C-alpha cells in the first residue's frame, strides 16, 4: 500500500482539524480549568466570573464544611478558655481565615498565570499571628494552607514541595513544643495530618486536570467527527449529482433528438432518464443515512451504455475478478469521477479503462488536463479533491496528468 497523494496537477488531499488548545487555568461548566473563557477580561470581571462559576459553586459547600475543624478545635477553645474581648477578636479572625480559604481557589483561577501561589501564601502569612500569640498548637491551620496549595498549584511537584515543607515545619514546631512542655500528643500527629490531607487533595486536583483534558479531547473528537461527516456528505453529493445529472442530461438530449424520427427509441431513452432519476434519489437518501456504496462492477456496467450514448467508444475490462474486495469501492469512485469528466469535459472519442489488483487507470484521447476539471480560478475541481481524499483515506494515492493517447490520465493506486 502506498501512502499520501502524488500530484501532477496540484491535486491534494486535505482534512480539516481543529486547532489544539493548551491546558491552562480558567473556569468551565464542570470545573475551573478552561482559560479561554477568561482571556482578555479585566481583573474585576475575571474575579467575578471565577467566584460565580459553576465549578466554584460546587467547591464552596465542601470548603465551608471543612470549617468545622477550625471552629471546633480552634475557635471554640479560644472562647471557652479566655472569654475576653480579645478572644472574640481572635475568634472573628478564625472566621475571616476560613472565609479566605473558601475563596482562595476561585481567586487563584482569576489571577494571571504564575501568580497562583499567592492565595496559599496569604493564608500562611495570616496564620503566623495566631501561632505567635495563641501558641504553636495552632499549626492545625496549616492543613488549610496545604489544601489551598494543592488546588491552586495544580497538584503537581510545586504543590507537593509546599505540602512537604509545611509538614516538616509543623513537625519542627511540635517537637520544640514537646521539649519545652511534654504533651500526650505525639509531635508527628499534626505533620501526618497535613501531609495526608495535602497529598490527597493534590491527587484529587490531578484527577480533575485529567478529567478536564478528557473533556477537551472528547470535544475535539466530536468536532473532527462532525467535520469528517460534513466532508463525506459534500463529497458524495458532488460525485453522485455530477455523474447522475450528466447521465440524465445526456439521455434527455438523445431522447429530444430521437423524438421526431424514432419516437419508440426516444421513449426508451426517457424511461432510462426516469430510472436514472430514481436511482439518483435513492443514492442521495443513502448518502444522508451513511450507507452509500459505489462498486467497480456496477460503474463499469453503467459506462457500457453511457459512453456510447455520448459518442465515446469504450475500451473496458470484461471482468473485475482480479480487484480485491478492499479496493472495489475506491476504484468505483475513481471510475465514476473519471467517467463524469470524460463525458462532460474531454471532447474525447475513445476511453480506456485498465484494472489491476492495486491500480485503476482511465485514459482518453480528448483535450487533456488543461481543459479538465479545474475551478474558475484554475485549481483542481471539487471532484478530484474528493477522490484524492478517498484515496488517501484508503492508504492509496491519486495521480493525474496527460495520457499517452494525448488526452487525460487518471490513476488511483491502493
């Protein structure tokens, strides 16, 4: 099998493919990461869209539920142990800390690329006064920093470095506290919590990214499938209408010429026009439903009547047995396109078709390539482009040029 399309007159096989998009931060219906929806917007508009996106609204309930840890283990003990105005102030600070954690991930989405580290950094800085004034036991607040870092930094290597650094810092603080004041809580308890929850959220974030990439791939594949189906319908409609309408016009002209001197022959030609019209309608329905097939044997049988009716002497093979099944449809399309061009454009008196297992060649003695098949701007016509695409899709190639008999040569190999 040969790949690609060989050219002598600039015929090429092309296929439309959607442009690829890089994976970046942003928002989308199912999550946060589809940056084109935020590109070109001002900061306030980006922030508003990010905070109110469907993905953010799915994030808020879980983030607010996680505040139970800070309320139960930090805020309530502060109020119970030191019920003073300062205690209420620190309790309010815990609520502010939780609110900032809740919006940290959506805010990171709205930030310019490279600035996603700022929300977890802000949470870390905000936790320092709590640790300095209320005691190093509040390293539990770093769990929120670890979760924010895992989400904002995408769950990759940078996020894991931050999580590990937080766990090591928490262990150092806890170990120092154990030396100063023995405690029943082992120094590795809080670092283990930070590490486990942070790692879990990093893995969850990577899964979100993979899911987002799969959605993008699905959308691209759907766009490619739609484009390919559109190309198939356009190509089949061109081939069917071009061939069938040429045959109908030819038969109708012949019937008009015979109407006066041989009414019976004219009637026979009209009946063939009716048959061709019905067949064309059936073929168009088959194209729409996707079941259209062209076979080399049926196309040869059609040419045995169409070429003589056009005043062209056919030189056709008597059998198609040597053509394998996998090539019969491709060679049928090649014969249909070539025959349409011979009848409509060639001004030929003879046409030759030769078959082999992996090749079909159609030649005539007409005007040659210069007068055949181009569009008005001089490029090869739609039918030849469609045939080139069919050949390339089947792993074959199309070649066109001047025949050794002086006319046009069309050859398809598979």
